[in-house]
């Protein structure tokens, strides 16, 4: 099971990965004259999103609901976050490949096709939805962790981890 110290580390890692994602989304266009640096930033960004997906599933696997065999219930409850993250990951990779194909040989020109601009807008909108969903989940998880630590200190109930209301379809708007 996920212990309190490990859980804080996981929350910090997720926050760091989301912050890096936000940083690259905000400032990657400023580096269009250096395509190698932009490519490295894009690769690290895609790996960070992939790590966030892995962390979500690892947190699912550490719940009592999953260990009791109610996988279908768990995935139904959290389908919003899974779908949003998968769509965002696909849009990010598509945008990164398209941008790098257009700008690799001619990085001095400002190339924006209609399709690229549309993909850019959808990727940024999906990024915002995904970050809002994660932020809400992290806030809820932090409150649950604080309650469990307090309960453990005062010995009212044992320290266990069972998320019930985070990353739900309802909280992410799906």
C-alpha cells in the first residue's frame, strides 16, 4: 500500500511533471529558432505526460477497490481522467511531430498552416482541461492525506488509502 511518506513524494512528482508540462506549453514557441532544443523539450514533455499516466494507474493499483477485484468499478469511476489524459497525450504528440516537421529545415521562418493552428488550439484547450482535472484531484487527495495523518496521530482509525472521490468522471466534466 502507499504509505504517507511515499504518497507525499508521488504528489510532489505529479505536481513537478504538470509544472514542466505547463512550462513547455507556455514557452516552447520562443525556441523555434533552436529546433534541437525544442525537440528535446518536446520529448521530455511527452515522457512527463506518460509518467503522469503511469502514476495514475499505479495509484489505482494501490487501492483496496482494485485489490478486491472491482477493477471495472474503478475504471468506470475514473474514466474522465483516463480519457482526458489519453486524448491530451495523443494531441501533444501530434502537435510536436507536425511542428518539428515544418520547422526542422527552415527554423527562421514563421510557418503556421491552418491545420497546425487548429491542432495547436485543441491541444492547448485539452491541456487546460487536463491540468484542471489533475489540480482538483491533487487538492482532494491532499485533504484526504491530511485527514488520515491526523487520524493516525490521534489513533482514531488506522492509516489506509482508499480514494473515493478523486479523478472521477464527474469532477472532470465527463
